[in-house]
């Protein structure tokens, strides 16, 4: 096949046609085909088009389609084009319906494409190749789930034991032997990914959100939102400040309808739990929940079970004490699981909280690509908060050699930030997180938390006393 890489570039316009929503909410964005056959690449201007052609090298055929005349998909003020196909006439033909598989020279020419949840992603041709391979794995995994539905019955995964969580974010269930096999099978399947079309239903079940919702009247959410009307609270003011900054390039989340929907979920939860109220970071979490769950009420209950049961308590309170504990636990785990990295960072004076605080507060929603984040959340809702430690450690582990060669704090930050945004292969990330990092039981993490809590409380008390002294001196 030559020295180039195999890539699959799509015909795009079938993905641009309108589709009915999976669920009935008129406020939520219309989803793409679930999942689309291939990723679409956004258009670029004529000059960039010629640069792209030049980058392919001699002998490579290409086909461009101009944007629609109404400018729906144009990038003003440029005249835009779409890559419809790229082919190497010297390569052995492996053409499949609606796609061209070809071997072309390696290129890092920048392209833009849209992921499954409507986010515009900037990458290169190799990224598209990885994403298309991942998309194909999602399709194969979907067939496994549907085959199980045929053999075990529709919604078999909803027949699991009732889920409950203790105060340390540890999942506890009373397992009968007859259901044990199904539970192990479900855990294995979830780690390989929940099909996007089943994700809302499975999340509600495995997380315990459906159980939590069943304990209140059906009108609970509507009445809660009604109760917020005409009120003004500090939490609401902060929410209104953060809404325009929440994934501002996402077409639906940046629309009046999207921001109104996100506001209702966040304000509603701030009234449900006044101790938490609202904390920056929850806007990104709730936004992604809305895109997945398709209805505000489902997103609200997923947020509720996340904050009240799945995560450790006090992660989002006024002083973020729970988050401070998690950061200290992570620092200790890094020293145990990745000792070379930890020693190098300590010698450099690098504090892991510089990068990890955002990871834990936003649950990677602001850092990893959205489809990779949701694969992490699949496991988070099924297995608990320990997953966050596995994934954070895996990110460091996957960059180990580059980090060890870094000499300055700024280099480490750049390495982590630049690589995490391009982790398009969730299977590789989760493989490292669980296979290479190794086992970490929830009980082990709970012991680590209890060990760190006194130091965090003392540190926060000292900080508060210092603040009060400054106020007194004023």
C-alpha cells in the first residue's frame, strides 16, 4: 500500500440533512445520525484549498464540493469548500460504499470536523483517521448490545440490582447470585463503551438516578423550576455570568434556547441543594449532560446523583474541601503508580493541582474531546469516582517520556494541555487507565481520603483565619 497511512474520508452531505430528535424535547439540539458513518470535515477557503492539494503531493486525486449557496455551512467571509474524497490512483482499490479508503502521504494539514455531539474540533487528517476507526468500534460495540437485547430481553441492563452509594462515592449493591453474571457482563460492556443511543437510559439505571427520581412526585422538577421564577440569588448571578462562557463555540449551547435550558438545570439544582448552590465547573458538566440526556429533567437527575452520590461529598461546596482532598489523594497515587514522573515533577517544583483541579471539577469535560469524556463518564456512573483517578494517572502515564525530558514547569503544562485535547481514542486511554495503572479499589481510595482530610481542614482553617485577620486590619 506504500508508505502512506490508510485514511477514510467521507461523503458529507447525508450527515447534514435534518433528523428527528431521539426524544421529544423541542429545546434540545437535533442529533446527527447515531453514530454518523464518518466524521465530516468543515470547509476552508480557496487559498487553504490549494495548500491542502499541494500537501498531498503528486499523483493524488482529490474532490472538493463547494458550500451550499445559502451559506448555511460557509465560514464567512471566506468562500468555503468541503473535502468530499481523496484518492491515490496508485493504491490498491479498497473502496467501500459511501467512503474511499486510500493510502496518501502523511500530512498534518489542519482540518475542522464535527463530533457526535456537535462540537467543532480542530485537528489533522490523522485525527480524522483515528476518529473514524473509533466510530467503527462504536458501531461494532452497538451490535453487541443489540444482540444481548435480542437474547436477554429488551432493556436487560435495567434489571440490575438496585444501586446505592455510600458517603465516599462507593457503589454498594446487594447482589443475588442469579444476577451476578449480568452485573459482571454489564461492567465489562460499559468499559468498552455504551452505544450513544442507549447511553441516556443506561446512565439513569446504573448511576441510581432513576431510583432517586422515583422517590419524589413526577411533578418535582417542574415545580422546582417554577419556584425559582422571579428569584435572584448569588448562585443565579454567577450562573448568568458563566452561561455565555460555557462551550461558546457549540451552536446549540450558545443559542438562546440552549442557554435557557442549561440555566434552568443549574438554577434548579442550586435551589435543591443550597449548600452546594452553584460552583464554577458545574456549567460544563451540566452542559454535556444536556447534550447526552436530551431532556432537561433527565440531565437534572444525572447532575443530582453525580453530586449527591457518585462523587465524594463537599467537592463543590464553598471552600471546595472535597476537591482539595481529591487533589492530595491524586498526588499520593501519582507517587505510587508513576514514581519516576512524581519524583521528576517534585524536583522541578511542579504542583499537579495546576492541571488536575480542572480535570476533577469539570470531570474532564473541558479537557478531553467530548466523545472521550463520555466514555470516561460511562465508567464513572457505573463504577464510581475512582475512575477519575485512573484516567488522570493514565494521562500522565501516556506522556511519561516527554514529561521526563521536560525541564520547566511551563513545558509540562503545555505537554499535558496539548495532548489531552487530542486524545480521540478512548479505548487506548481506558486501556492505560485500567491495565497499565493497575487496580485501585474504592476502599483503598477511601482510606487515602480519610488520611488527607485532617490536613485539608487545617489548611482551610488557617486560610480562613488569615482572611479574617486581613479584614480586621482593614
